[in-house]
């Protein structure tokens, strides 16, 4: 994955780290965020920093390897004993400083454990649970939430449009005698102010609607991710409007 | 350069630089990339490995301008490993150079 911006890079890196169960994700992201900040302070563009950092997949591969070696060098990791013994001359210190040729084995081992972990546990039970949730909760919660939001959007449009219309009528009634078309008890100036007030209310409703739509999309994403997590072990979508550093 | 060879020697590079003083990530990466072509992002996984193994450590320095900054420093065991790897590398490169220069003894 090739990125051009800091946000793109950090988000991509975080998702990849989480999906591969790399430890100390927060610490790693701090390192890279600081790298970007230092790069910018030194006059480099985000795209330049991204290009020099290289492919996220390549970085992730390294972290997976490091994690696996770390596990392998702890005493309780059985099965790696034979490998550790082969580095005879450096055996005293070699446990931590693994020599390069051993790497491929560990990498495969790490990938195996990573891909097996999510499938452990009762998959059938999870599927039944998901179906129950879908049928009994999401089936009514999502449509009712959607109808509330659509209602909000409708109200918003009503306020904005009628506010503008009243404003225009107020303006026109200065110049044209509209008494034949519009029945109002208002003087023109109060019509103008009424129009402005209604538009302003409409404006506030626009902000509320946008927040509601964003929230709704995030709820949907959460539901999809819940399914993905239970079925395959990791999230597949990133929430919108989320800061990359939380 | 072959990645395996580079990986082993990069570790020695990081340890050697930190032996001479504490550095923050960007600084360290730039020192190395100033000397050879590297994929900069791969230095950080290496740092994590060295840290997990206890050969280097990190600490946070609060700064007036901007967010706090993370510095890396070498530990005693890191120094010992640096010494060992430096000797190993010098012997190895001397041997290789001899062969490359055709000075090997028959």
C-alpha cells in the first residue's frame, strides 16, 4: 500500500498493525507520527516522508517478524529449541540477537498463528449469535433510526426552503403589491426577519442532520465490523470522521 | 544490497550510533539514510526489536514547541552487543576485502 499523506499512512498502518495483532501498536504509531512531524519541521512534504518510509506492507512484515522472534526467544516457546541451538558460537547472546537465516521460519510461524487465532472458538455459536442480533435487534433498530434521520432531513429542507421563500416574499412586497397572491398580515420588514430566522433555524438543522447522518453511517460500519470481527477476526471498515491518533 | 545482510548490519549501525549519544527516531533514520539507501520505515521495527530485547531503551522529553519527543538510548547489554558485532564485522570485512583485492594466501 503506497500512501501520499500522513493521515493515510498512519491510518493504514494502524489498521494493518491491529489486523496482524502486533503488540505495542500505540507506541509504534507514536514513533511514526513523530517521524512525520520531524520530517515536516525539516521541510519535507508528507508525500516525501511517505515515499521514503516505504510500503506499509513491508513495515508490517518486519513487525510480525520481530514479534515472532521475541516470542521465540522467550524460554516457554517450545519447538524453536532446535533452531536456537544452531547458532553455536553466539549462543550466549544469540538468543536475543537472532541471526538472519532463521528469519523465514519465524515469519511463517507468525503468519500461521495470526491466521489461526480468529478461527479458534465456536464459529457456529458466533454465527447463531449474529443471526439472532440481526433478526431481533438490527432488523428494527436500523430502519427506525433511518426513519428518524430521514424525518430530520425533511424538516431541515422544509425550514431552509420556506425560510428563503418567506424572505423573498418579504423583499418582493416592497416593490410589488402581492396582496392578490399572498395573504399575509405581516408588514414586509417582519417577513424578511421571519425568513432570516427560519433560514437560521434551518442552518442549525443542517448541522444536526450532518451529524446524525455521520453517526448513522458509523453505526452501520460498527455493525458490519461486528460481523467481520466475529467471522474473520478483524475489522474491515474504518469509521468516518475519526481522528487517526485515538 | 541483499536484505538479510542489510538487516544484520543495520542493527550494528543503530547500536553504534546510539553508543555515541541519544537520538530520536527521525534523526537516527536520517543519519543512516545519509550513508546508504534504506527503506526508512523498516528502521522502526528494528528499533522495537532492539528495545524488546533490552539492548536499547527510550524515554520521553517534553519540549516547549510541539509535542513531547521520544529519544532512544543504548543500554549496557546493548553496548556489549555492539562491541561484539563490531569486532565480528571488522574481521569479516577485512577477510572479504582481502579476497576481493586478491590478497588471500594460498
